[in-house]
């Protein structure tokens, strides 16, 4: 009956959105998302505050038997993340899609909003499903909805190519998940996550875990399955990129965590912990290096998402190794840091993609070197983007610092206690290197886009975006500031989730790092108060003074111009020389030669494409070409051949039915 009710609910939702007037469709979608969010968040908060798990519905699936939808602490944690992002994304879309209303048909806009609501609903179903058929159904709904959202500008060839690549890779991951559930069902007679310990007791832990890791890793963007991210995010509308990068890829992380929490044997935990840690280190380093050398705003943010998934898996790996060694302190610290980073990334990455959407809607490009000086024409966007930039660099007093600080504490305790010391040392070095390159990447992004002088007249003529988009951006900003200023509350919530994994009898974070968290809170408040007081003092001093503006010192040049600024390429030139083996470069135009003392006008643009992307796309493109080539042989143009094909098909169906195969 549940599946029938779900179908009826989707039909009603489609009828409401498709029948609504064009300018009311967004409010219908926002109302639907708001209702879903409220219905989810209220029981989720109760669970996180210490209440019992909430069972939504029990049902009988057609494939794997008894299943249910229920909210436990991990589900509740994810429901809150999805709800916040869903509301902010839908609200932001109102302003972002405004100029498309006269260009796209009403049905096109309706399909977009319907897909957006379905995506939010399906992500919630994913995190409350006990596993098996209901989980796979929700997972497939999420994939199809996000595919349709990416296709919003399907008339552009690069959008169509990115969407198809995404769809192919997601279904490869889906097949792996089906294999994982089918294997567990064959071993222990159940495909529910809660029954996985029975399967692991049969000595099949690594087989089942690797199947799930590959399936969920495809969605999460783990190396080398990350190649869809840098193509899909630039192709999708910015609010879609925000919810995909900020939340959807975390459903892959959720899936890995859901499997991981059912592994109990120390030897299995150690092997799995090493796998997770190595995958996290490679993913994090690969993502951040590729992010730092990109020259497109959305591609930088896409590769940064890969890097943050790497950071999450580093923390998860350390927590797993701590659990394998029976060290609850290491496991709790690292796992709380991991959960905090999942939440934090959903906030600041959504905010960054919203900022990128503001830039694109005003300048119709996301190429770094077309911007410059945007802070003068879009001051509110500049301030909000700066907050997100500081947060993603894990600097105090914002939320990014809190999550990574806890992961570092877990690593330091692991080294001190001799828990997988070599692995922990590798994690420490990798995390430090990732953090340093992140600062380089986002210093480049912010300075080239918002500082300096405008490189294009469109930048100088740009205006601030509408109030709906600013309001949507304020939602993640509030979370960023709250967690940064009051980390004790947020860490306390995440520890309740972590206790599902560590099976600790009572919270331990307060005794380990309680005073440190209070100090972080005081430092954050002090920094914010001092910054505010300095700004007010500056404003007061300048009130009765004439503020003069003049050209920046030109280093001896008598007639400097806007071309005499750092470009995205020159900013990261040193790192690019190291990363040449990782990329396939595409160059448009010609660079200024060393012998050109008085160079003429040049048009030069370089695109750094992931070499792994080429390897992955090459094989499936070749596969599709070969399939198409063989299918085309059947097109003989003779009617008797087509009748023969139909007869063969009917005979095959008849024989398979007789043999009870179908």
C-alpha cells in the first residue's frame, strides 16, 4: 500500500505544480518542500534530543521481503541537512529562474520544479529506508530527478553530454548496489541494513562492503568515480548544483556509514578502515589539486566537493581504525568531526554555488578571467561569498574550522595512543596538505572574481541580485555562524549520532574537549565583536572626511590597464607545473611569446581537464558506439526482416514463459 500512496502523492504533486500559473509554480514547490521538511524535522529533532527511534511505516517489498521506513539518529541528522538545503534551494530558484520564464515553456518550468521536489523527497526516503527494494526505489527516483534537473538547458550540447554521462555512471553505481543487496539477501535471507551483521558473520564482510563502497562511492564522487562531478555541476543551474553538491553526494556517504556501522569484528574493521582512509586521502588530494588549477568558478567548486568528500572519508577512516582498536576516544572524536564536516559542507558549499549563480545571472559566464572587481557592483554577494570562502578554508570563527579541528584531534589522539600510528600520520600529512591547497584555491577564486578591477564592461554594469536569492543565501550563513560561534551545541548533537557507531554508554566529548570547544566559542565571539567594532570605528572616522579614490601604484608603469592583474592561470602557476601529469590541457588562442617586447592583442584560454575523466568517458563512449553500430545492422530496410524479428521475439517470450524463467 505504501508504494500506491507514494504514486498517488506524486500524481497530486505533479497536478498541483503543472496546473499552477507560471509565476506561482515556485511557491507551490516551496510549499511542498516546506511541508515535507516540517513533517521530517519535527520527529528528527525529537530523536536527536534523546528520544526513541520513530517508525514511519512497515511494509512488504516485492523483492526482499519485510522492510520499513524509520528515523534513527543518523537518519534524523541527514533529514535536517536535506530539509535546510531543500528550502534554501527552492527559494533561491525563484530569482535565478526569473529570466527563464519568458524563454522556457510552462511545462518545462513545471517539470523542473516537480523534479526538484521529487529530489528532496527521494533523498529523505533514502535516509529513512531500512534497505532493499524501498532504498533502491528511492535511490533511482533521486537519480532520475537530478538527471532531469541537470537537463534544464538541454539545448546546449555540453549540458546534454554531462547529463548523459551522469546518468550512465549513476546506473553503473545502481547495478553495484543491487549486487550488494542481492548478495546480502542470498547469504542471510535479508537485504535490510540492520541484518548485515548476519552476513558479515559468514565471512563475507569485504565482498559486501566493497560492492556497497563502489555503488555509494559513485554517487559520493570518490576517486576514480568522481569524473561526473566536474561536468554535471557546471552544466546544471546553480541552485541544482548547490543541492547536488551540498547534499545529494552525501547520500553516498550516508550509505557507506550505514553499512559501516554494522561491522563489528575488529579484524574486519581494521581492513575496512585502511581502505576508507586510503580512498579518502587519494580523493582529497586529487580533488583539491584539480580545484586549485581550474579557471571556471563552478568547476573549482565541483572539484572542491570531491576534496571535501575526501576529508570526510579521512575522518571516517580514522574513526573506523579507532573503533577496531577499541579506542572510543579516537573513534568518537574523528566520527564527530566527520559528521560535523558533512553538515558544514552542505552549508558553505550551497552558499558558494548560490554565489556562483548570482555571478552567472549577471555576467552570463563563470570563467574567472571575465570578472574582477565584482565586490564594487555586488557588495552583498561579495560579503556572503567571503563568509563561505573563509568557512571552506576551515578558518575560525566559522563552522568549517570546528569539523576539521575534531578530525585533527582524533588523528592526534590516534598517534598518541599508538592506534594505527603510520596510517594516522599519513592522514595528518594529507589533511594538512589538503588544507593548504584549499586556501590557495579559494584565495585565487575570491581575489580574481571580487577584487581588483573589472575586466569586462558587463562586470562594471552588474547590479545586486533580488531579495529572494539573498534571503536563500542567508539561511546557510545563519548555520555557518551559529556552528562557528556555539560549537558545543552542534558537537553534542553529532555525538548522539556517533554513539550509534561506537556503542558508547554516555557522551565523552565534553570530558575530552569541552573546555577547548568553549575556548573556540570565546575566540569566535571575540573575533566577530572586534571586527564589528573596527568597522564601526572606521565608519565614524570617515563620516566627516572626504574619501579620495585614485589608481593603484603601477610598479613604475606610466599607463597601467586592467590586463595588468593576476589571472586565474598565473595565480596557480606554481601548482600547475606540479600537476601537469594529472591533467589533459585544452588551449584556445596563443600565449604572449617571450620575444614579444610590445605584444599585440592576444586571445588565450586554457582548460585543465582531469585525465581520469578521459579514461572513463572513453570506454563508455566507445561501448555506446559499438552497441549502436551493431543495432544499426538490424536496419536492413526490408519489411520481411522486421516481421522475422517480431516473430523471434514472440517465440523467445513464449519459451521463457514455458520454462518459468519470466
